[in-house]
C-alpha cells in the first residue's frame, strides 16, 4: 500500500496517543510476570533443545504464544547479559505502533475504494486505535499481545489488497501466536472465500497448511492438540461475562460498535469483520475472560472495531450517520480517559522480589526446587526446578478438576516434588501477634496446610513486596540459609503464631 499524504496527520495522532500511553508504563513493574515463563522456555530451547519450562520432565506447552517464544529466543541468544524483558517490551511496543499504523492506513484505503472521505476515516481510526491505554499496556507487558494485534492488522490489510498467499501466511502466524488465532484466521478465510470466491482459496489453503503443521508439532512434541493452559484454565461463563461487560463499558468497545455498525451497513466486508469481532467476544465470554487487569483478551475485537469505526465515519451517508459515527469514536476515547484515570486499563506487578529470591536461591547450595504461584521471574532467575502451584506448566495439576488457581490439593504430588523452598502469598500481615485471620492465596492453601499438619518445613522469613501482600518463605527442615543473605530466621513459626492467636490454618477444598 503506497503512502498517502492524507494519512500523515492521522498517523501522527494515532502513534502519538500510543507513545503518550507508553510514557505511563515505563516502569518494569508494568511488565507481567508471565512473560518470563516464555523467556525461560526459550532459554531451555537454546540450552537444552527442549521447548518447555522444566527440561527435567516430559515437555509441556505451558505458554500459549509459540511464535513469541521463538522470537524471544533470538534476543536471548543475541543479548545474553540483558534481561529479556527489555527487548521484549521494545518489540511489543513497536508491533503495537505498526498495528495502529496499518489499521489507520487500511481504514483510509478501504474508504477511498468506496468513494468516501478518506481523511476523516483515517482520523477516526487513529483516535479509536490509539486512545485505549489497555492496548499499549499489554504491548509493553513483555507478552505476545502486540505481535498478536499486528498479525491481525496486517492479515486484514493483505486481504483487503487481495494478496492471498501473504495473507494466508500472516494468518497462519496469528494461529501460532495465540490459540484464538486459529478461530480468527479460519473465519477470515471463510469470509474471504464468501466475498471473492476461488481467488481467496489460496489464502485458506496456506492458512490450513500452517494450522496443520502447528497441530502436528504439538502432537509430536507435547502429545496434545491444545496447550496445557487449556486444561489448567477451565471455562467460566459467569467470569467471562463479567470480563466482557467491563470491556464493553470501561474499554469503550460498546461505543465503537456504533460507527462500526455504520460501516457494516454500508459495506459487506465490514459486516463480516464486525461479525468476526462479535464471535471473538463470544469466545472470550465462554472461556472465562482473564483475571489480569486491562482487556488483553479483547485486543482483536478492539482493533477490528477501531478500524471499522474509521470506515464508518468515512462512509457515513448523511449528517445523522456522521454524528452517530463520530459520537461513538468520541465516547470510546472518553472511556479510555476514564479507564486510565481510574487505573482500570493497567496493573502493576511487584515481581522484583521473586527475582531476588531466585538469585539468592541460585547461589545457595542445597536448593534444587522452589514451589510458588508466580513462577515467571522467579524461574528466570533460578535455573533449578520450579514447581508451578497453578498448573500452567504442570500437566498433572492442570488436568485435576476445578477452575484456574482453584484445583484440589494433591499431597502426593507435592511431596513427590520435594521442594526446598516454598513461597506462599498472604493478605494477612504476618506479625507477632497476628492481627486477624490468616488469608492465604487460594492455590497455596493446601501447601500451607500440608506444612502445618505434616511438617518438614519451617517459616524462615516474611517479605512485604507491596501494600496488602506478604510473602511467606518456608525452608525445608535441615536447610541452612545464610542469615547475611536471607535475613534472620523468624523467631516464631507460623503454627505457633496461629495457636497463640486462637486461629486455624487455611482449609483447602
């Protein structure tokens, strides 16, 4: 697609909005702990030839971003002394900026083909795509979200231009970047065939070949059709509905449906893209949404409706339609401002304490395994065994009944791993005396109860990484931790504190 001077101002506005949001999220605590899970998998591929989190066990697909993990291996290999989060955040932001630019250009190009107002279309798309802070936050998270959005934007642009083979390859990469990409790419292929007939057949053929290769790889390496996270995260319709309602309201998605609807009425391809956005929203609802802040799982619908909003503005047939279309774009931008001001479009993750624990453990003789919930940055700093209490990287735990982070406790599984250190999150300040009931993170409750009932571990120290959060660090009995490194041992064990407070240990399901 050749440059057009009419797109220059919209591009400056859209990319400027993204950069303004990026300034909000410069601190590394805006990166997500899960990003280091992918980095550890990538490092294991380089060091051990195994694309898995724990090379000592059978391979498990504990991350849902194969393409991003493979890309991570390139900068981990090229920059061995650099924390991989730095190039990952830069790459994610660059991908998101390119996705916004491609969306703006595609909206303008599509409207120009239909004889509409290209400049206003591009301007509206710039506001709709650049305003949501959640998109920029997730682009800077260290995860694959920026790449995922870029592949969708480029795939749609290639379909609009009729470049069938390249579109198929791009959609195939989308499928390998996140599992939802299989659904999105498949529906885009069907839509292209419905609109263009045989000329779009090569797109579907290339995409189908990519998906077939992806599934053959999964079966041969992991023995499963889907990532392990599908088993660890059971669907919850109620949670998904609440998540999507937040995105429709606070995320501004509902307001973008107004100009997108105008586009759908005016052009058949726009109607197909709007239908795709609806299917993706329905899929997010069914799957349970996401527990993390912002609207990561609505990235593709936000990008689709943002681009369609520009098309709707550019193709508005009369004053009433133009007011409706611009009203939706302006309303969505206002929602983005409110979400940013109230902190609903982002979150902070105090994962630095896990990095420090991992570094100390790596330098301490006798520590071979650590059990924890937040395993990303911990697992990057500590090369030994990291026992995942949530089950994202553990096939056995993932397949137990129950929802994400709420699996029944398996004592034999825990004792079989025999970790040397245990990390448990607490919402209760651990002081002498205890000031209230002990509130332990749900995935760690069984582990803490096991320690209290069966012993084998003692409370060594308590860390306080953030307001309202304490980390209980248990060491295996007989393991000597240097007080100069780890701090002095707690004067009272947790059991004694509970007995003195008249409380009971947390009870697992």
